[in-house]
């Protein structure tokens, strides 16, 4: 198969930032119809009014159909969340355990303090997106997702069985198994977790552009993720988690977490699905399963991917005096989006 025409895809987990960085990166997601926009700005997007104003800035920066989220804190007002969802301002609420990742200091430490919000969301049908890692200093970074499943997610699911959940950027076979055991729960998978494992990041030199959270795991987990993504199971869909950081912040003694994949996500995914002999399932993963999970229509136009010469993507994009380095899998890619 050298050409593939499919429904226009969506990105169910995207970081666009704000200001100059927003203006630089928003056009890079142009092949996607909609995207769930993460709220971890500094300060975070915590009220419906802030989400509406951020939505307007995203649209002005050139991404026409953002789906906004609120950042859940221990002081989030349940009425504001439910109203923002009823008004069509937000699509979901994002839960970051405090300290789990980039700009997550205002996240949740004590889950008892968000019970009322979760109960109100459950009653009103507001979806919750989860960054699924515990943050206790005594838990090894490679175990933080698996521990989150038993310590947080299983009790949360039992307490709120009707709350619509998306487990974001799953990275382990344990998470894949947990999702399969809980019908109705959705899970996003990133490009980098399908393309790489921790050896790619750490063997033969430390590669900061492979560093993201949740951190890349061993190859057996990468295999489980590739199997889930290419299986055709509707619980699994694309969330790139494309997360721009200035090159100097990545190439640093204390590297920021995040891989920037928006520009070439679709060719990279076509490469993965071809390797798995599953190109016929790419459309489900990137264009159909996400809308079904969120109860939204699929996009009505299409895109075409074609296979040909070596994809010539830039090493960096310019961002108003700074640069953002693209995730480079380290081997040639031959798929292109036909513009
Ligand atoms: C994200 C970011 O930079 O905002 N970083 C990352 O490594 N994925 C935050 C996140 O989604 O965890
Ligand atoms: Zn993210």
C-alpha cells in the first residue's frame, strides 16, 4: 500500500502553550481537525472564563477547532466546571497529580479534596483526563504509572463508576491491561511511546529529545503499546502529547520533559502501522476511536498519506528567537501527508 486516504484525524492530547510559543507551534498541528488542548499553562487554566479566553488565543494563533480543558485543583468550583461544559467551552477536565510533570504544581495531592467536583462531573457527564502517575519520591520513576493504577485509578473508578475517563499517554503493559479490563475507559497513546523505548533514550548516550513523562519504558512495554494501538480496539486512540520546550531547556543539565511531534506525527504513525502490517487500522486509531469515545462526530473531510521519498522534516522550528527541536526517531521515514 503506497497511498492511504482516511478521515481527517484528531489529536486527543496536545500542548500548545501560550504567547509566542503558541503562535509558533499552532500551525504545526494543521493536519489535525480537532485537538484536546492541555491546560498546564503558567498559571494553569482553572476556570471556565480562562478556558474561553485561552480558546480565543488558540484560534487566533491558527488552530481553528480546539477542544478546551480545565486544570483540576483542590479548590476547583464544581458549578463552574459543569457550567463551562454545558456552555460548550470545555470538553474535559484534566487531573494532574501534584508534581507529576511539567507545570503540575497546582495539581491534586489529596483526592478527598476533589470528591465533590468528580461527583458533579459524573452526574453531568463531564469527562476526566488523567495523568496516570503517582508522585511519591520513594516510588521508582519507571513504576509510577503501574502504581497509579492500583493506588489511585482502581479506587477512583469504584467510587465514580459513571465518570467518563481517559487515561492519558499510557506507557506500560499494566496500563493496557487495566484499560482492557474496564470497558468504556479510553486511553491515549503517543507517537514517541510507539516508536521508542528507554534504550533509545539512554543506551550509547543520553538523548534529551526522547525524555518525556511518563518516561519511556523497556521494550516489552513498547511492544504492548504497539499491539494495543494497531489492534483495532476502540478504547485506544492517538494523543500525541506533543509538548514544545525551547531547545535550550531540552539540551540542559536538567532537561525539561516533553517531545515535540506535532509536525510529523502522521508520517511517523504511518511508519509504525506499516511496520506492524496494520495500515488498514490507522484510521481507527487516529480518526475514529477518539470521536466515538468523546461522543463527537468524526471529521467529514479526509487526508491522504503517501509513501515515497525520504521525509525531509526540519531539525527545528523557529519560535520567535528560540527554537523547538523535533523528535527524531533516528531512522528514515518515507510517509508524507499530501497537502
Ligand atoms: C508535558 C508538558 O511539557 O507540558 N510533558 C511531557 O513530558 N509529556 C506534560 C505532560 O503531559 O506530562
Ligand atoms: Zn501532556
